[in-house]
C-alpha cells in the first residue's frame, strides 16, 4: 500500500465534432491537443499529480483527438458514454468510425455506458457532459465560441465545468487561435491542494480570458 501516493489528475475533453471542425484546421487542432497534454503533464507534476487520466465520450472529432493523444502519452482513458453502446454507434458516420470507436473502448481503463438510455434526445449528451464536468480537475475544450444548441453542447459543458469549480483550457477553432484559460468564479473554486496548485500554475502559463456571454446558459 502506498500511503503517500501522488494523486491522479483527470482531464476532460470536450469540443466540436468533425462536422463543425473545418477540415484544414483538424491537423492543427490534433497537434495542439497533443502538445497541450505535454504542458498539462508538466504543470500537473509540479502541482503534485503523479498519474493522468483522460475523460472522453469518444465522439468523432475532439473527443477522439483527446483520447488518442492521451493514450499516446501513456495516460489512462475513461469513457463515459451518453447511451448504450449499440445506440451510440448509430451516431457515427460510417463503419470505419464505428471501428475506431470500438478500438478506443477496448483501450480504455473504464467504460461507463448507460444501457438504460436508448432515447433519441439530448438527455444522454447532457448527462455525459455533466459527468465529465463534475469528475475532471481540468477541462480541455475545442470551442468556436458559439452558444450551445442544447444540453451536452460544448458551451454547455464548459459552463458546467466552471460552475463545478474546474478551470477550462479553451482552444479556439479559428486559425492561430491562442489557448486561453477560463477560470471558475472564486466562490466556485475547489479548495483541494491539487486544484489550488493547478489553478495557480495554469494562470501563470496561459492568458486568462473573460467569460464569454455565450456561456450564460441555464445549468
């Protein structure tokens, strides 16, 4: 038993799917996510973390970019899903996408499907977004800045994470977009040592952005 084991840092990945990511921007976004995970490792280790886990719902686009980058760096992967596996696979574009999804599930340390949830509505996406927001120390979001169209949309999950006290690293979709930090309100900020050290290190490394009005959504 390791009495003084260093804590695990959980990073959530959220962002637009492929149909909202310009094809020319996808290689840059994928590469930037990989580099950011290296920075997060550096910051996390300095803040006291000893292990790293990616939380990703494994949807096409940002979710998979995050999962693939995490596995490439030797991180653990946890996959909370919005629906049963069979139902969720209907949301993917083709057989190749389904095959990729199944390979990532197989590589994950844990998969959290919702077998009772086979409805064709937004509740599943809202639920999985809330799960990631509540369980991550830090959220990495690929976001255009547009208001969320419904529960589980990128802007909605960002708002949930900030309300839960987790900082957000915001990677814009547009060309040459900097990675900016969205910090939770002081009254929401978590008080654990790892969370405090993480917020301080992030603020020293990234430019803090004002909270966009598009995040003023009903939580």
